C-alpha cells in the first residue's frame, strides 16, 4: 500500500479547515444557520473574513462540506460495525449502541 504524503501547505490548509469547521459547528449549534454570518465564523475561527472566503464561497458551502464530512464518517463507522466480527444479532446491537455516539 502506498501512503501519500501531504505537503506542509496542504497539511496547513487541512488544519485551517478543521479550525473553521470547529468554530462553525459551535456557532451553527448555538445561533442557528440563518442567524450566523461569515464575519462571525471568521472571528470565532480567528481568521480574516477574506481568508475564510479563500476556503469557502459562503456559509452554505461551509455547512454543506461539514455535513458531507460528517455523513462520510458515520457511514464508514457503521460499515465497519456491519462488516465486523460477531453474529448478526451482536452486530445489530453494536450498531444500535453506536448511533448516539455517531450522531
């Protein structure tokens, strides 16, 4: 298996996106989607508004990418349970117990 190595710039970009997502999630959770501005997300993530727009065209894009990333993680976790060891009943129990943590 070949492991691709990200450049420093790519790692920094991913880290910045994680920081933006973390701030945006806190704000979306507390203020709601419609009551939140890009300015507030920029301030909470400690980036300039212009920098935020270098990553995303709008708060809709931030929300959509966050939702897609979350969905992918949930599916991966659930597939690992479904394809994992144990009987069907045991896997179903594990699946049901893991849902609150995943969601």
